């Protein structure tokens, strides 16, 4: 009897446990979707500056789908656009298998937001001629898809086309999403080259002599006899004057030179006289030598003789620098003897003259660095610093050059 009672109690307990488990499973089954909605992230906001692309693995991680159940299927509305992180709103369907073989499907909204600023590409240094606009054709602006936005989106500030010298100019560009990029470039404004105008010498008719000869002829017609006497007297007087003049010239040659200068001055003061062009233009004078120079902008080597204005034009009053190059051995050998405090005189193409004083002597490698200090970039202060100054360069060997800066 007691065994039957014990068995009955055991059966009753087992039945109760089964009922409880059944109710729990039923409860869990009914509430499984509510749990999914608590864990599953169905709205995603992604910045294209943070991700290269939205892959299937990234999507499952961001939605926490694997924490909810077993992923059976993933379908993207526009896989290419999401791979390229193209801004826009897309959708994805994710199918999950839950406990009790229950399958559910959830829709994910993916908003790819453009937070990547445009890219400004330009040379670090630009050179323009005074009075010209900023060279926007040398600058490109691209968005995150590497497509050209256009120069109309570029804003330039800090540029003065009339101010000769080096300027720091700020560039700013914005894309259609409002992302903005700024960049600073160095612009060197050069004065325009001034070509010397050759002057033509004009021969002035000897008005006074013509008038004298005409008066003498008229007088001879009126009084032949008197005129003949006068002519004889004039001839004798002329011969005597010439003899005296010759003797005076031999005795004092300076008097003759002074007379010639006076005559030249009188001729130049007549209304038809033209200005005489300078006898010496486009030359450099230093270390006791005079070296002619030519316009030689950007050439790959120095001219075979003389010097070349490699950057700038040699104008001594344009407020801009000029860089001269020449050969050593050759006409620029004297550069090796210059030192701080030495004088260099420049006569430009218009005959204007200025003397500059050397303030730095430095040996520079072919790529523009101090041969004795590789961290010292010489080009900025030698070529691009503004102001009325010059620099001269000649080679020491195949890779090092002597450069002299003067102002």
C-alpha cells in the first residue's frame, strides 16, 4: 500500500513539472518576438568617413542579429551602393531562426550619411604675373567619389594680384552635403617683364649753316666785287683759324674734348634731337668683372657665356627678386670670391642701375637643401621670398652650387 502511495506522489510531481515546463515554453514562444525587438537594431545611421563599405558581416554586427537567433538569409536592396558607401537610404531583409523552429524576418533601414569632406589638389607653390587672376585652372576639387566638383565651388581669400612678392593664400571648397575643406598655398606674384625700347638716332639738318650759306650767296649776287673780297678775306681767316685750332688741339687736347661735348649737348637740345640710349644695359658687375645677362627663365642649364635671369627679369625697381645663373669655370667664376658685405651692381634692360649688398653665402644641393645642413630648405628664402633683391648661383661640382643672396 505504501509503495502505491509513493509512486502516485512521484507521478503527480512529474506531471506538475511537465505542466510548468509546458507553460514556460508556451510563454517563451509567445514572447520570443518581443525579445527580438528588444535586442535587434532595425535603424542604422552610418557615416561614410568611418567605413569603407557596409558588408554583410558588418550589417549583422550593427543590427545584433546574431545575438537574437540563427541568421538564415540576408538580402540587400542596393549592394553596390552600400559597398561604395554612396550617400543615401537603403534597406536590408534579415531572416532569423528562433527557438521552437520559429522563423521571423526583419527589415533594416540603412542611412549612409556623407561626412567626408572634398579634396583640394594643387601645387604647393604657384607663380603668376602681376595683374592676373588666381590660376584656378591649376586647382582641382573632388568629392568622396573622386569626381570633379568644379572651380565654382572654390573660394579664394588673401590673394592680391597687384601686390608683387610672396603671398599665403587660403583655398576653401564645399560639397553638396555641406562638408568643407581648407588649404593654404603660396603664390608668388611677379612683375611683368619690361622689354627695353630701342631709340633711333635722327640727323638734324644744319639749319644755321644753310642759312649762313644762303645769306652769303644772296650778298654775292647783290655786290659781286665786295663779295669776292669778302670771300678772299674769309678764306684767309678760315685757314688761319684752322691752323690756330690745330695748334690749340695739340697743346690742350682736353679743350677739344670739351668743345665736342658742348657741341653734342647743343645738338641734343634742339627740338628734333632724340634721347641717346644707355651704352651698357643688362649687365652684372661684381668682383671687378662685368657680366652681361639675358632673359633665361626656367632653363635647364646656364647659358654658355654670360649669365641668365633664370627667375625674375633683372628689373631693379619692380620690388621683385631675380635669380641669376652662370658657369664656373666661366663668366661666373668671380661668384666664388663673394662674401657677406660684397657689392653686386645690376644694370637692367632699361639702363637703370642698382647696387645690392650680399647678406648670405651658402652652398646648396641640386634639390635645394643646404649642403652642410640637410634639414635646411634653402629654396623658399632664395627663390620665393619677396622684395627688391637678387641671388646668383654657380656650380661648385656636379651636385653642389654656390649661391649668394643680396639686397
